[in-house]
């Protein structure tokens, strides 16, 4: 004997078991992908934090160039990565970042000559794109920072990274990635031989058998 399960008016708005399983599978895949993205964001954020801490410990600092005096290798808007270097360890041809005498403004130029006077080191600097050396002579005994790397478009990237939207968004992603997630239990379909609900069984039908969905004529 076959039990025929008819779909009532209320059942017609309810998804079929196979449709529910497909929807659950899609939702599970989306949930898994979202988890991977959040984990990747957390890893990237952690690497950035480690990089910042390492840079602070080693004294590495970024400097954004605001002129074309070091073009074409270091155009305006480039970011140069600098590290502290004592004057006795500098050499002609090194690119250094130093404060202008009597000012807090920094200049990044190439050393054209070095002079040792007593216990002090002085350097003459020149921008690669400038026709002549700087008029000032710079004390590089302890205040010089040598350029170890440069990123031509780094200024725009650094400015964007400091944007409140980027900062808040990054913090939100890392926070979400650290929160525990719970997977929704998948809906199960009734096993063969049983009706999904008592009212789905056609009145008067008895016995075990197969349950089929059929729309009334």
C-alpha cells in the first residue's frame, strides 16, 4: 500500500524537502566563504600589527616625499622607508633624510660629500633632479636616516590607510573574525515510509510505504 501525501493550501507556500536542502547547502557555502574572508582579514591585520611593532622596535619610519627633487627614481608622493644611521657609517651616494638646519622640516637628498670635523660628521646633499647641491651643510652625526627602500605610489596608499573608514572597517573585520561562529543545523527530510506531518496523510490511508508529494487535481 502506498501512502499518498497531498499538499494542502498551507503546504503550497512551504518549500519542498529537496528545495530546503538546496537552500541550506547554498547558505552553508556562503557561510564558509564568509568565514574564510574574515579569517584572511584577521591574518592580514595581525601581520600589519606585527610589521608596525617591528618597525617601531627597529626605528624604521616612512617618509612621504612632497617634491620632485629626487625624480625620477623617487617622484613626488613616493614613500621612502628610512632607518637611523650614524654619520660614521654613511657613504657618498647614500640617500638620507635629515632635518633642515634650524627647522623641523625634513629633506631627502643624496650625499655628494662627507666631512669629519672633530667628533661631528657633516654632509653636502643634492637632489637627483636639482642642478646644484643644497646651500646648507647638514649635521649627520646622529640625526641622519638612510633610505633603505621606496614605493613610488606609496603616499596615496598611506593616506588611504589612514582614512577613518579604512581603519574602522579593518577593526570591524578583525573583530568579526575573532567572534565565535555557529553553524545553523541543517533541516532533515522525513525518512522514506513516513509522512512529514500527520495532516499530510490522506484520510483513511494506513500501512507503511512510500510518501510522495502530489498536488491535488
